[in-house]
């Protein structure tokens, strides 16, 4: 039997890679891990975590405004962007330190450098620019690819004048006006962040309605709330070119010929798996058309038996907790004698827009496309918090119920605390709760969440359509 340096070699020190490496090492495997950038990956370094911190910062503006109705007099509040960025950076440094410590404590050997496969069992790790070490070659019985993804920008003239979420976290100053291109998670989250912190925001989305794939009521509700806040959301709008003018500002020309002046353009136009330059072809790893590693339900490469891949590099559901769970399933399968596929059903998700979204299960159109008869329960109301403050912001809640089996197929919410509320309800959905289970659950009063267990009459019934 061949003897390898490692039982498992992990490429990528983000959420999935670090969890897989740690758990495998704790289960007794000899584990090495290569990372070419900072530890923690997209989520910790340039994604979920700094985004949420900025999102909290942005929301403070409304808290201050709302305070008036509760009797508080607050002198004119001012925001200092550099302070926020410095404090955020310090927190990210702290978290990165924790990631490094977790790996060391678990006994994982860390290689800082750029990994490239030589063959299915051999990886060369080249020093990162400025590093002094020589290229190191290691062998491993099994490889775990967890190299994540990267932001993409449209191929239009002047695209270089724009920035992506990577740079958004390090801008030297808050622009007076930002134009955000895209209608997905990142676009709506940053629209809320920039707007809340005081910038003017125009959001350009090429399609019919933002957040494609989300429930239509959620999409319409958020679009309306963004506009009410003053975000200039333009649908069917797509930039054709960007020019920098003599005064340093940007001129965005749209595909329909219209133009708009702005100080900065942010592209939030999707992400792609990081597979270029990894040498995966040398191990016979098949890639999908979008560059993702093709894997089976156990996250095993469909073409290279000793190669596994988790997280954004597989482009399944690109969320940190999913990458972590995929990695845990790989470790259970390989090192704990408990093989299991990853369960991608009913994964809850949140969008930290302002107001935020929480959802789990099917959208109304997805459920209808399955040929089911549906009862739709829906409520829209001003949350109690805004009665005294007078803020004109609605909360929307929606349940999608299978009229025959009575199963609650989908839970959707736009409004204050939606992510926190839907996380709890996701347990009920995962457990197969019926509408009657919701009905016999006593509410907590006064909360917004209690509405989910007190919706008695369907807003409408959707008759069966032919399944797609
Ligand atoms: P998304 O895929 O969510 O959205 C991309 C957006 O850009 C879509 O509106 C898309 O339009 C549009 N777009 C794509 N290509 C172009 C183009 N060439 N020109 C103009 N518009 C374009 O990607 P994001 O970058 O927002 O986020 C990436 C992923 O990261 C998310 O899907 C999610 O999995 C994850 N994420 C999760 C978060 C969370 O959990 N809260 C937060 C942030 C990211 P169209 O709909 O027409 O294709």
C-alpha cells in the first residue's frame, strides 16, 4: 500500500476547508491544509461577517430616527466610515486568529501558499508572493478541494472603474453616490449598507424583479421597501459602458442609451468557483460548464475517486453553513465510519437587506410547479416597534401549505428580525410540520413572530397545475 505524507490534504482555509480539516484531524487522520490568502475564507474575511457588521452599522441610522418617537432627543448624529472600517478590520483579525488557532489545536499542518495538483495524490505548494519558503511537494491519500469562489464582473467597456464586494469593505471613504449593479443577495445587502450610512444609492437590475429565485411576494415586498427608503431601484436596467470623467466621477451608459452620473459603481453580479490553475485536470477531476467541481451526493468527485470537494467550489448552495455541513458529511463518511450524503433539502437562508429576509422551503411558484394544491397564508403589517416611531416599513409573512398533505412547504418573511425568526421555524419545516402543528402552537405575545402561528384563513387557494 502506498504511503502518503497525509491521509487528507485540504486546499482552502475557508469555512468548509477548515471544518473538514479540523474534524478529520480530531477523528485521527493526518491532515495538511494549504491556504494562499487569509484564514477564514470568503465568509469571515470578505463576506458574511464583515457584511453583517456593516449592516448593523447602517441600521443604527434608523434606530436613531426611531428613538424620537420614544421620547429621546439625540443631537445630530454623524457617522465616521474609517472608524467603522478599522473596528471591523480588528474584529476580522481576531476571528482569523481563532481560525488559525483551531487548526493548530486540532493538529492540522498548515501550508501557507498556492496549491496545485501534480497528480491525484501529489500537491505542490508554491510560496505566495513575498514569501521566502521554497515550493513544497506533499502527497495525500485523499484530497478535499475547498477553494471557494470569486466575484465576477460583466465584460463591458470601463468595467475596471467599478469594484466588487472585495473592495467594498476597504473603501477609504464612503462615496456620496454609489451605483450597484445586480439584483442578488450581495446587491440588495450593499444597497442597504451604503444607503443606511448616508450615500445615495441607485441599483440597476437587468431583469423583471430583484432576487430571482425567491418567493415573488418577498421580491415585490423588498423592492417596495427599498424604494420607500429612497433607494433608486431600476429594473430592466443594465450598464453597457462606464466612463471616467475629468472630474473623477463616473458616467454609466445603460443598454437602452440612458446615462447616469455616479461617484462609484459596485458590481454584485455573481460569483464563480475557484478552479482555474489548481491543476485539477491532472487528477482527472471533471468540471461543470461554470468551472464547478462535479460531485455526487457525498461531495466526491464524479470522476476522481480520491478527490472530494465542498462549498462554493462545487456551486451547489453557496452558503457557509452548507459548506460546513458538506465538510462534516465528508468527514463522517471517510473517517468516522458513518457514511452519509449531504442533505440539501430545506436549507434556510437570509438576506441581510434592510429590512431583512428569512426563508426556508419552497416559494409559492416552486410549490405550484410541483402540481400541488396550495393554501397561501399571508400577512402584512406595521411592526409594533414602528407604531410610536412612525416609520413606514411593513413586515410581510407568508406560509405555503400543501392543501392535501397539510405540510408547510415554505416559510417566508421580510421584516425586522426575519433571519432570527425563520431559523427557529426551519426546525419545524425540517421536521415536517403541518399547518395544524403551527395552529396548535401558542404564540409569544407581543411579537411579530406570533403571526406565523395565528394565521387562520388562507389568503388564497392555488389550484393544481400540471407539474413541470
Ligand atoms: P447572485 O447570484 O445572488 O446574484 C447575481 C446578480 O447579478 C443577479 O441579480 C444576476 O441577474 C445579476 N447578474 C449576473 N450577471 C450579470 C451581468 N453580466 N450583468 C448584469 N447583471 C448580472 O450573486 P451575488 O454575487 O449577489 O452572491 C453570490 C452568492 O453568495 C449568492 O447566490 C449566495 O449564495 C451567496 N451569498 C449569501 C448571502 C447570505 O446568505 N445572506 C449574502 C451574500 C452572498 P439574474 O438574476 O438576471 O441572473
